[in-house]
């Protein structure tokens, strides 16, 4: 039991044989200094990357390229964002120079990698910008990052639920594919007794140690190619070790829930409502600092179906005058409505110092695809105060400016020193100058 002369740690608990309950902030037990520190501390930076997949309707989503600066005319497709125009930036002419296959668009949106960079290999990728941010911001949170996707959502839209995220070795990272799984991952405590969870982690660690030791004995006499494969394997093992270590660190810490607490989503929701619930869950998780980095691959097929469309998102993306164009424009409006709702949530959520969650979050909505599978001029909206951007403007960069220049700029603007990322050639300095 903690001595009354020794202030308890910030993770104070009451224990019983069947429960673990977080202590309230009792000033008599020494919590006053933590409360004061929390109010004085600068809220942490956060990142949210929202991938909308099949691009936009170029005729009604982009502002006129001649209409730049703060007094630009907001296009029809972005009309629902009018009340937030002073807090967002639209950027044109960004692209990934190596991305020349539209069906691989989302694969390289956050990486800017060259698929053919490795001789003799037909596919290569690198770390995504969200994971660069997670390496810097994820040490103090239960989850270093959280990847969201949807059932059936891979990089081409035809396979299992993968995320937008790629690790340091350029390998895809798994995702939570429904609001229900996201809700339980973020807010539900495991009902398994603590002792069993501890034993399970120890067992996983033991197996991992055995596998690692066996693998080390095979290093002698390997070819260069095999050594590279083994190095990649060791790195995967190290990542598992890091995950297990973080799980052990947080094993006895109850998950926090905001006030009011989120309600478990209905399993049947899809499309527009699914996206809205995912946005609400992200806002709630950021509020309680469960993680500081999110990426979300959105369910475009179910989204337009929930709006009454009878075509696929892929067919919609090949729009022409008529039904496909109408569906594409309706999709743009709904995307803008949903983003406006998300911004509202972040602005209304207050930090301990009186600022809002929005003030410390950098959020990007975009796609590697421009429109009708064109890969130049990636649609890009950046909002939030986390990176120190001078918002309220329409910026037209030089043609074929690397999209990764934006990622480098957002990282550095958020205090994460980064010289380069993907195919970057510098920073977008115009983001920070009025």
C-alpha cells in the first residue's frame, strides 16, 4: 500500500480480486501537482489522415486556379465547409512523381514511394507519414497509432481490410474495419482476468525469444538476398516486441472514456453513417489521448450506396454527364458535410488549458487520384491548428510539386524534425506565410 508520505503515481489504482478502478484526483493524496501540471502543460500534437480514394469531381470541387489567396470563391462541392473556410487550406498541383498507376493510388498516398525502387522486384513501398508521426508522438499513449478501414477495403478496393499505413520496412499495417471493433479497441476494457492477460503476454514473449534465437543460428553462410530477408524478419520481430512491451506497460491501466461516453455503434451501420461514427470515435479517442495519430481509408462503395447510388465507386470515378456525374457530385457534398461535422467536434472539445482539440490537431482529407483516374493535382484539404499553418487560403503550388513536400511541412510544423519523406524536394513554405 502507498505510504501517505509518498504521493502516488499518476496511474493510481484501487485493486480487488476482480476489479481494477482508477483513483480520482484526490488533492489530499498528492494529485494537486498533477492537476496543476496538466493545466499548464501544452496539449500534444495530433494527426488525422482521411483518404477518400477515388478522387473528386474536378469541375465542381476545385477552386479556379487563378482565384488564389483568402478571397477565393468556394466551389459548389465544398459549400458545406463554408463556415470553416477560415480554418482550412486548399492546395492544388500536388502529386507523387512515381505514382503512375491509378489503381495503386492509395497505396502510395502517404508514402510517395517508387514501386520499382528495388531492382528485380515488382513492388516496393516505404514508411507512411502517419507512422513517422507515430514514432515521434506515440510513446506516451496506449496506441502509438490507430488505422481504420472497412470490410473488403484493400489498396485496389477488392480485398481484405488494409489501412493507409505502411511501416518502416514498407510493409502494410492492419486496420480496424468496423465502428464496433474500433469502439471496443479504443474504449472497452478486456474482461479477461489480469493474471491471465499477464500470463498470455509472457507466453508470447517466450515464444518470440525462442523464434528469435533459432533465427539467429541460421545467419551463417547466407546469400546477400537471404540476409536482407532475414534482416527484414528480425525487424518484424522487433516490432512485435515493441508492441508487447507497450501492452505490458498499459496492461493495468483502465481505458479512459470521455464525458459523455461514446455508445457502442450498431453493427448494421454502413456508408455515410459509418464514416460519421468513425469520425466521432476518432474525436473521442483524441480527447482522452488514447492515441495521437489516426489514418482512415473510407468506404466509398458503401458510402454512395447509402446515398441511393446503384453503381460502384470505381464506375462513378469514370464519370461523364448523367447519372455518374451526379453521384460523383453528391459524394463530394457529403464528404464536405462529414468533414464539417468532424471539425465541429474537434472545435467543441476543450483541452485542459482552455484551447480546443482542433487547435492542436492537423487533419488532411485527400487522395492520390485527381479525377477519373488522373494522378496529377491530388485533391488536398488541410485543416486544424497543429502544424501552425496560416489557414483560410487557396494555394496553387508549382505544377507537379511533390505531395510529400506537404507531409514534410506538416511534420516540421508540428515539431517533428524531418528533412525528407518519399519523393519530397523541400517544404511548402507558403503554408506558413500569410
